[in-house]
């Protein structure tokens, strides 16, 4: 299954939680229609099966981070090699993606925008141009906007902004750059996703 490119509010309604930070209007739209999309969205359904609960959590992670099913499976296999809790490691891997790091550092307003910026070659990683959003960063990595792109209107509002960085990242919004100070841990992963259910889904 490829990466989801459809309406973001619709997929959030389907999964029952707002997965994207895409502005007040979309959040209001989600809150106004607090039920599933479609003709039968407001009808009551029987309780979800265990499988559907597991699938739902995996889909939350997929859509929130904008990854394909193939990528999700790959990340789970990588996480399963660790001696730590597999579900937590899976989520930590997602946090380490370059597009997510750009978003977390405040250099993009959404993960979708961050992925597009990286794909278009607007960022450097450790001094070299990077066009791969799925690159996994490591401690000590430095990321920044390409010099020729720093005066782009795209970054004017970002330069004026303020952000509370996660403890594992530092960022300089005026300089449009940041650094990976440490690896994220279980306290840094998204709390609206039950990663244990993702482990159960892939363990079948």
C-alpha cells in the first residue's frame, strides 16, 4: 500500500483522532464532525475486534508519519532486532526520520510540508544536500536549510516563530538549522498511539 495522499481530516475522522497539526480550520472541522466519514458514519457499530484495534494503531502511525505499508513493515523488522520493547523502538525509528526531525525542530509547520521540503532538496544534513525524507538521523547530526533557499518566502514566518524543542533536538529558527542532541527515547514518542498494539499486529 502506498503513502496516503488524501484529505487529512477525513482520515483522522476515520481513525477517531486528529493526526495532523494542520491549522485551526482543520481541527475545527474534525471536532465538528466527531464521527466517521461516509454515508453510514454516524451509525453505531459493534465493538472493534482485537485485530481491528491493532490495525487501527498501526494505521495511525502510518498516516501520522506519512509512510507506506512497506516502510512500516521494514521499520518494525528493524525494531524487532533490538533488545528494548519493539513497539517503542518502532516509534523511536519513526521519530528519527529526517522529515520528522525538520518538523519537530520547527522548520516546517507539518510533517507533510517537511517531507516536501526535504524531497525538493532544501535541506542539508551534515553539510551535504539530502533529498531523502526517510533518512534516519543519529546523535550529533546537523541539519539546515540550503544557503540559497534561506531567503525563500517559505521560511519568512518560520524565522519569526518560537518553538519548544523536544529534549533530543535543538534548533535555531532564525538561522534555519538544528542539531540532534541525543537519540529520542520512550518519553519522546507520540502518546496517542498504542505501540504495544502495533507489536501485536506485526507479531501475528
